[in-house]
C-alpha cells in the first residue's frame, strides 16, 4: 500500500553520559585465543598460521591480538613455541606498540602507503622464515572470506589474501 504522507519530527536524544573507562581486553585473553587457534590447528595438521588484515577486514587480527589495522595492511604470523609476529607498515608501527598485544612488531614497509619509505624492511620470505615457517609446513592462511565446496570452483587451495602474500606462502610451504 502506498504511503499517504511523510513528515519530519524533532526527536530528543537520550543522555548517555560520558564514558569513564576505556574497555580493554586483557592480554591474557588474546594469548588464550592464540593458544586455542594453535590447538585447533594442531588437530588439523597445521604447523602455523598467517592472519591477514586491513582496514575493512580487521576482525580476525583484532580478535587474536588486539591490533586493529587502521591505516595499512597487516599480517599476524603464529607458529607454536614462538612469539607471534605482527607485520606492520610505517604508519602502523607506533600504533602497534600502543596496542601492547602478545606479539613482536616487525616492520614490513611493503604494507606502507604509496610514496612512503620502503628501505628498512627484510623481504617477506625472510620475515616468514625468521618467524618459524619453513618448507614442508602446512600453513593455515586466514583472510576474511571462507571458501567451501559450494563456492563455484573455489576450495581448500583458494586463499583470500593478496596474491603476493599467497604466492610467497605457497613457495615457502
């Protein structure tokens, strides 16, 4: 049935007050989440994980370590028995320190915005190898979109990561 008329009304917003505490997830919670991921991965025969994130697809990285990639891409590398490594670009460097997550920050300037310096980073293969990933490893690659049998030809080998990361992982593993 068509609408007969439309009118605008003035509505008062309720008073919520000012926040007095910043909600924080304890570091121990992130550590427990990483341990749970590693336990599930071990049952599936995985030797480590890489978790990709960017501004629009930040939830997986933020859930595991508290870092929200506000400015650039990021990659969280998780290998059993090692401290997680968080790869960030120039703009994410200081912010990653403030987040105080259960990770070691690694400067990977390829993630930096265009026209920024890219002269102080190791290569992605070298960083991944130093993080504990090695040939023969089965690596769980986590993007943001799951692919399954019903996804028109996509399957277990489809990665929801930028090509240069996926290609590097495939060459390494």
